């Protein structure tokens, strides 16, 4: 486990741009983009046809072509591979348009790239890229929504020109070099864009860059810092730049580094959402064992309340340890498995575990769900933040043997802020949804509509009310789970703006 390739729901955009570099070997960047692309499995791969001429006009043309390539991504996670650092203009601008002020950009680089055309000693654009993204650069390259200095964190930076140092100090842009400090510096952002100039690595171990700079990060430290980000924040995009292939050993190093970096970034939504979902749907008893999370809620039959969650990359506990935990409690052994953990899934299959309940987690931007539900003629919705009355509605609509136990042992223990949306007709509850907010996200649970009133806008009304409530909690992202065979739910959720982010299923011991 942990060494599997990233799932191929990724778009790779190769931009073999060299015109922004000051390196005398900048022509190698074209081969570098292609070699980096070979290291990232992808569902879709686009190679931008960069301009052949030099100068600022070529950079602007390349940016336009990169933007067109990004628009082909169709919601997939995007990895942009350069080329010089200037290829990041459009990917970061797209992330800023999508996430607004809640985006942070983490700039892994030996250099700050904070010069202006006036302050730059070399005049090369790859030393001005970040300053341009901040709104101070060549007019034809400044994005329509510039970043604010508080959205930027420098990581591994160690070679600033005097003007860059003065600007960073005056603007309050932090420089960090370890995982904990990096997470703290990103603060309350809801998403991060990760930019990696490979000269952030120490030239003692990696020299295939145009401007090698001593005292850089080790590959292990770089991976640890990116992984720390991906476990705490949604990664809105990843860019890797400035590879000038010169030594076979450097390509070997990247072969072991790029894939786990891309894997961590692509899996960030799963890490962020699952952390919140576990808190939002609490198990009565939990135990950490060898990296696994073991959940147990007596009298509740739902898989999420009584299943083991494996760590993302191995762990010290054995399957035998996990099985013993549940057998000691007279419970079936159930493991929730992300689809990416193919080795573990195969192991459990060999042990006779049956596969059940393939589930996809959908996510949406709250404002888009609000907009999609605003124009429809939908029923009026009650929204309660005190969960006493909602428990009665839940008991009416939730048709399971463990409904009472779920109300008493799960819903009644949910920590605020939580909102329960319900629709009532003729004194009877006909639709409901439970929304739980946590640090910029809100999960939707217990979505249900009485069969006799389906296709009458009840579900849309509940989702709209929940999204408006989530917006008041400053939750700009929504998530929910839907089983693969629930066609009606899929149509409802996709019609209001939800898209698939990741998938999991359960394995149940014989």
C-alpha cells in the first residue's frame, strides 16, 4: 500500500516554455516537460504548442494557449508541467477565480520570483512570475484577479534579491522550511495551489536545473511538506517546473518523487473531506491502532458507524489485529477502502471479504448550489439548528431497523454548527437533509424524500436551504456521499452542481 500510481482522473498539461528563463541551458526545459509528463499517469494529456519566437509576445501567446488547455480539464485535478516558472500564470489564475480569497499559493522555490521588470537584475520573466500574479508585472501578463500578499507562502526560498527581500518583508509574506510551519502559515485558507520549482531541492542531490542554489530541501523534506498540506487543505492544482535534464540519477530521483507528490495532491480532497465526515458522523467508540481508525457504535448497523479506516500509506496494524477488535465486540469486520488502495483491496478479496456499497463522494462550491437552486419553484423548507425536532422528522422518514439508535447515538452527538432542513406537507414530513459545517466545508447527510412526492422539487429545496445555511457558516464547499446505484440521487446532485471527487467501497469479512 502507498506506492500505487495515482488514479487516472487527472489532466496533465505540459507547457515546454523556455522563453521566460535566464538559464543558458533553457532549451533543456522542453525535454524536461516531456520527461516530467511521463511520470504522471493521466486520463487526459495536453501538450501546449508553445510559440517559437522569443520575448514577451511569446509569453503572452503561451499563456493564452495554456488557458485553453486548462479549459479541457473538465473538472479533473490538473498537474501543470513546465517549462520555466512562467507556465504557472494561467493555472494559478484559474485556481484564484475558482476559490477566491480562500486560496493560498505555496511557492516551493529557491528564489522568490518577486521582481518587477524594473527591479529584475536579469530581466528574465521566470524571476517575476509571482510578483505578476500579485498584480505587479508586465501589463499583458497580469491576471484579471491578482493574488493578495496574504495568500502567498514561500517555502524553501533562500536566494532573494534585495528588492525581493524588501517587498516580501513589507508585504508580510512568510518563508518556511518545515511541514508544521508551512501548515500554520497557510492558516485558514480552504484550498492551496502547490507550485514546485525543482531548484528548491538541494544541488547536492539534484542538479538538473538552470540555477542550482545551495542549502535546499531534501526530497524527503519536500514530500513531507507537500503531504502535510494535502492532509490539511484541498489542493487546487499542482505545478512542477524548471527541470533541465542533465544527469540520469536526477531522472531516477524524480521517478521516485513526482508520483507520490502528485498522489498526495490528487488525494487531498479525500483526506480533507474524510476528516470532517468522521467528525460530522461520530462513532460512539473510536480507537487508533497502528495507523488505522477503528469505529464502533453499538446497536447501529450502518457501515460508516462500525468500520475500520486504513491509513493512506500502510500502518503497523495487521488485518488480524483489526479482525480481533471487531470480533471482541461481536461485530462483523468491515473495512472502508478508498478505491486507490488496490493492494489492500486485493488482500481482503483473497481473504474472502465481499465487496459492498461502492460509493462516490461528490463536492460542490456552495455558491454554485445556491445559484442552481435559487430559480426553481420549490417547497418551503424549515431549517432547525436545535436537533430535538429534527430527530422526530428523521424517525418518520428514515426507514431502517436502527433508526432510533442512529438518532440517539449519532445525530444527537453531532457537534454544532449543524442545520436540519425539512419539508412538511399536510402535517407529515416529506423531505429532509442534515448539514454539518466544519472549517470551510459542510457535509450533507440523511438526504431523503418520501417516494410519493419524488420529482416534485423536494430534494432540490432541501439542498438549496442547506447550501444557504452553509454559506452563513462560511463553508464555501459542500460534500455528500452517494451509492453507485442510486440513479435518482445522482441526477439530483449533479443538476445542482455536485461533481465526483473520489470513491470508496466496503469489504466485509465472511
